């Protein structure tokens, strides 16, 4: 039975039944006796209001889209969970999509999400140069917030790590331990976050009086295969670096696997500083020193920005819903036992 059939059964108008079931009886001065009769019948016949229909009438669905590059990456799964919990506490559901670190998939998914009646969008871009993505965000009237990987040239506010300082912090841990020949395992060199982290490592070498060109660099992507191949290029050299920085969360897997194949002990023969805290980082032997992102704080700021812009949108359809505000968070050093003096 639906609401129309229930109204016919009770002899009330559809609007009266709908208003009672949606919690608006008091607003429309519906008598207590009528409310009780509708509620009892609705419970008996298991009739509930249609949230989609109600959302269409209000112009709001109570659903926000979340597009991330790789849900298997622990950082993005943690970020998605933190955002979802924050939105759920305010009665908003999340529609999650995974672009699999592929720009064409990202464009396709975003195009589909923008045609739906979502209240807003949170996007963690793949990160490579994409004029199509930039144009879609610029042309959309939907409230949008970017997270993790900035996309210069858009009106949407963004929340991300202070990546250059984070890269500097990572390299400084190896330099302070006495390492002078350092390897750098990059993620996707075309992404803004990777570029900033890489420049930060070079800044640290330069400040220590070491030629930044001496940095042994490899890496072209985030997958296990790509990080494994890049780690081999760095660690199988005759003049192997004594320390390595991995600039992406997945890069540590390739570095650890290659070190095991080469029977390199950590930190005696190889020191490691990895980006992004993993659930297992403090649990393996030795525990891994990481550069962590303040996931909960970032998620809170993302949701605050989106809520603010959604409220603007509901009040004034012609208002400028987003501004190009950028918020940056400092990295957190999780100092453990994977860094030692060079042998």
C-alpha cells in the first residue's frame, strides 16, 4: 500500500496523510486525533513516506556525492569513512564513486553524478592536468568541494595537505640521521600533490648543502606494480641509496617488497620514510616512520565548507555558491624505527 491508497482507505486527502508521515502535522495544524489515526494505519499497513518524492518537492535529496581516486588506498578509505560519518550525523547520506586513478573514468563518473539531484559533491581529483574536469566543475551550479589534491583554476574551495612542507619534513628525517644519498619514490609526477612533495624533498637537500640533483628518483603511478618497478630501479643500483622517501601511500608496498627481495635489513641497510599512515605502519617490524595526514580534521573542514555552500544554494539560487578558498593542513610526523644511521 502507498500513501495514496492509505489516504483513500482513511478518507483523508493525500496531502494530509503525506504531511502527517513527513512530520509536518503541527505546521499545517492537523488535529491530534487525525495524526494518531494516520500513524496507526501507516504502521499497520507498513506505509512510509517516499524520501525521493519528498526530496524532489523540497529541491533537496539529503544525498551528497563523493568521488575518490582509489578506494583501496587506505588514505582514501579512511577519508571517505570520516566524511561519511560526519555527513551521516547531520542526516545526509553519501553516494560513493571510485575513479580508479583514471582521468577518463573520473570525467565519466562526474558527468553522471552532476546530472542527478544530489545536494552537493566532494571530489578528490585524480590529480593530473584535466581541462575537462576543470570545465565541468566551473560550469556546474552544484555546490562542490575539492579534497586532497588541489585543482588550480576552479571556483570550488579545496582542502589539502601542505604538501611541500610535508615533503621537506620527510627528507629531513633521513638527513638528520646522516643520509646523503637518498632515493625518492614518486606517485604520479603529473599530480599537483606529488609535484609539491617532490619539490619539498629537494628543498630539504638544498638546505642541507646537498645537490638536489643527487636525489635518485623513480615512479610513475600509484599501483603496486608501478611502485615495485620504481623501487627496483632505485634499490638495485650499484650505488644504492641508504635511505628512501615514498611520496604516495601505496609506494611503501613496493619499497618493502623490493627490500625483502634484496635481503636489505631495515633500518641497518635501508632507512624508510613513507607518506600516509597505514593501519599496519606501527605493527610491522620495524615500525615504519610515516608522514600522516590529519584525516579527521580535513574531513570536518570539507563537510563544513560543503554545508555552508549548500545553505547558500538553498537560500539563493543565483548566489555565488563557491569561492576558491584553499585550506591547508600541516602533516604529522609519526616517528618510529625505520630510520637509522647509514651503514
